[in-house]
C-alpha cells in the first residue's frame, strides 16, 4: 500500500493504459470482422461480374448496354400483349358481369344461365342428361354463397357458358360431363366429385390459365368443328389435350337409335291368308289359324360396297382459358 501511495500516478496511468489497450483490441477485432465481411461481399460481387461477363448474351460494355435494351424489349412485349394480343384473348364476361355481385345476383344468374344452356342444347339437338347442372350441382339449390367464392363462381359460370357455346355450335351428339376447378367452400364440401378437376389455376406475369375438362360424344365431323370453334374463338380457349376413343353407349346412332341405342330390326308376323269363314264338321265357327313367323329377308348382295361405316366417338378435351393480366 505504501508503494501504491508513493507511485499513485504511475498506478493510475497504468490502469488507464490497460483499459485503452483493451478497447483498442476490441476495436481491432471488430474492424477485422467488418473487413472480412466486406472482403467476402467484394468477392461475391466479383464472382457475379465474372458470371455476367461469360454469359450469352453479354450484359454490355461502354458502347452497348444490353440491360437497357432488354428493358426496352420487355416494354415492347407488354405493349404488344396489351394491344394486338388482347384482340385474340378477349376476356370472357362474368355471369353476373359485376365485381360487386351478391348472393341474390349470383343465384338468379346461375339458374337463368343453366336454363338458357339447356334450351340451346335442345334447339341444337345436343343431348344433355336430365337435371344436369353443367358442373354447378353443389350450387344448384343455394341462395347463400361463400363470400370469397362469389367472384370466382361468376367467372367460372361465364367461362363454362363460353365453352358450351362452342359445343352447341359444333352440334355434338351429347355432352357427358364438364369438370372445373374448386373455387368455393361449397365445391370443397360437395359430394359430386365428377364436377371437379385436381388441377388449379396457374399464373405468371402475363396471364392466368384456368383448366376445364369436357367429355362429349360425336362423330369425326363434329370433332373437326369443335377444334375449329375453339381455334377461332376470340376468348383465348386453348385445347391443351384431346383423347378420342370409341363410345361405349352403342355404335350406330342412326335415326332409329334415338338415345344412343343401336337400331335392331324387329321380326315380322304374317297371318295366313283366308277368304271365307271356315266351318267345322259340326257347323260351328272355327277361328282362322294363328299367324306364322316369317323372318325378314336377308339383304341383297348387290349395290355399292360400304367404304366407311363410322362409329360414334367419345371425346375428352382439356381446355385452358387464358386471361391476360397486362393492362393497357
């Protein structure tokens, strides 16, 4: 203690020096850590620069700025989509065509649209199952809908009608089924699973793509009319895939076939000719003999040979509705 008292200033100076050395060490350690982080970031930037310099196309140099050129091209593509492409991919109006649709509007529009499609199918000779609701069976008897599903259901109703308009115009023999994406709580809880697809709507920076599946029965001429109708549609209806197989409901859909059953020639019963009443031995009345079955005569072998005996086909189409998202 006496030594500390005699050398108090020296002790205080040494303590201060020790604290300063600790602070200097801490500062040095912190600076080295920052330096290492900055060096690592610089190396990453050099690696990115080297990667860009080796890419094809090259990002540019002092004379050519390919990045600016790419941005200009992106603007040109957006302008093309919003002007010329929009004429080919016109949006399909929702039913009801309102962004503020409520329960009563959707319920009334759904019933009117389904009734209209049934009448149009009957007028065009297209067979549709009794009480078929064109994939909206889960919403058939509802007057209250899921709030989040009001707008998606309106959009889907308009798109289903646009697809059916092409089917009716092609005069297919029958519509077996239409399947769509689940967009509301009622669709998720529905037991009618045949109305829905496992696919969902996908999107990118250009458009929304919504899937639908349609199963119809028709002949080859109607298939050509179908594909032509979808190709010439102004609403962006794209046939992504098509599957054709023989129909299982009967091959020959002739005039006598009616509901898709093959026509069968009925046997002919020809009565025995007689010219007068035939009396029995005792003078009583004896009825005429029973008619005798006469099988139909076989078709003759003459005439032109059959070169084409077309059978009815079952056609399944995967259709994608393309909706542009780029605005003018």
